[in-house]
């Protein structure tokens, strides 16, 4: 799942085209991106009588950007996450989803929060947005 989401998010036109989307690792440079699996949730939303499931995959998308007293810089950082959120919304409405494993079909992808500052250092900040992919999973007889 995380690999499919990483490939999908890397297509976002708002990302710096020369910066890779890492998984569970935010490199020590500005600009950087990381996709991280959420914790502490039950991925199964519903199960039908045949054993087919509606599931969710919670994740965060983090970035490291320049952060300072310049108002425009910080507005631009905020605008990035506003655009990222809209990108997810538009894709969800147009059924543009990550390509999932056989037997799984994406239903919806969305941001659950706005982008926010997660942590700061002298001249850089890590921003985070919490997201969710909802998908159906066909029952597999093992």
C-alpha cells in the first residue's frame, strides 16, 4: 500500500520535481518529502456477508521547507498544503487513485487535516498533513 501511495503522491504537480518522496524518512535538507503510515487505528471499516471489506489506510505526508520571519515564505508553505489538499479532492472526484494490488479498489482519497507545522528548527520547519485512502478489498479464500 505504501509503495502505491508513494508512486501516486510523486505525481502531484505541486511537489518539487527534483525531490524524491521518501518513506518513513525525511532527509536532512530543505526541500524534502516523506510519506508515513499512520498508527493506532483499525483499518477495517466494514465487512459484508461474503467477507469483502471496506478498509482505510491512514498516512501522513510530511515536508521540510524553509521557515523564517518572512511572511511571504510562510504563506507559500501554507499554500503548498492548501494546493496539495485540493489536488487530493479533485483526484478523488475524478476517480484518479493509486494503483492498488489485485483485489483492491480505491474508493476515496482525502486530507483529514490542513497542513500544519509539526516541528521547527532555526530556519526550517517540518509540515504535516494527515490523509486517508479508503478502498475495497475482495475476500480471498486462503
